[in-house]
C-alpha cells in the first residue's frame, strides 16, 4: 500500500534486527489524510472477516486518546498498522494488521514495540487487548511481546470463538 505523502518527521527508525530484511522500516503516526491507506490495509489484513471502512476508521481516528501507527518502508510502502486507545493510565489495542505478503518479517513486532514506547512515554501503565483463541499467529506475537493472560470472554466472536484478554505491563518499557 503506497503512501501519498512522505513520512512525517519523528518516525522511529528500527534497526535491522527489529524487522527482518526491513532495515528501513519506520513507524509513523497515522493522520486523516492516510485513511484510504488504513482502510486498504485493514481490508487486506482481515480479508474474509469484519472489514472496517474509511468512515469507521475516521470515527476512531478522531477519538480522544487514540494512537494510530503505520509501518512504512523507505519507498513509502505501508505494510501494517495498529490503532489503540488510551484512557488515563490504561490503553486498549483496537486493531492490528499486516499485509499478507509482508508477514513474518517483524512488522507487527515493530508496531507493538513502537506503541508500547509511545504509551509508556505518556504515563500509560497497562495495555490490554482481546485476541481470538484460535488466532495462533497473533497469540504467539503477543506472548513473545510479553503480554500475560488476564481473562476470557466466552463465545465473544461471531464464529463462536472465545476472546482471550491479555495485558502488557508498560512500566518497564523504555520510552
Ligand atoms: C498477527 C499478525 C499481525 C502478525 O504480523 P507479522 O508482521 O507477521 O508478525 P511478526 O513478523 O512481527 O511476528 C513476530 C512474532 O510473532 C509470532 N508469529 C507471527 N506470526 C506467526 C505465525 N503465522 N505463526 C507462528 N508465530 C507467529 C512469532 O513469534 C514471530 O516471531 P518470529 O518470526 O521471530 O518467530 C498478522 O499475521 C496479521 O495481520 N494477521 C491478520 C490480522 C490479525 O489477526 N490481527 C491480530 C488481531 S488480535
């Protein structure tokens, strides 16, 4: 997914060890001009599932405390994104997706690390999320990032799957 605009200054530049083969990956903040990019990324990442259109994403983007991050290559190709919402000292990861052809190269790991650093810098202490119990890729990603199980919502999803509630303690994260 190509960005129409240059990355904003201040994006975090990752080292090659953070994202395999993506030494130039940057984590940049989302903005309204990038809504078509976010919508296309969501559609690609969640194909076959519930797709959030531009209007839904715009409503979220405009909410207080929402962090939107994109993972972007030097050629301005957006590979993945996430959205999270912070209220006081807690935050919730609302969505996270990576283009299918860019997976297993550390893009999601870089996005989660970027989010954790930003939230910690704002004084947020815990980051929560819900993940489908059958979503092995996401569960392994979060486990590797240090999330701990803290609850379950039975038959939470439309397909009958349970949601696992996970939390990450941000107090040890360096911002
Ligand atoms: C889950 C998802 C975001 C992972 O993105 P990604 O960029 O491929 O993940 P990364 O490359 O950063 O993986 C980091 C770690 O997570 C784990 N992981 C990620 N994908 C995995 C998979 N398919 N199988 C097993 N482990 C996986 C591994 O531990 C991996 O580290 P490693 O490659 O060194 O073994 C991506 O598969 C996706 O967009 N899925 C569809 C949308 C979705 O399910 N979003 C999460 C909703 S809660």
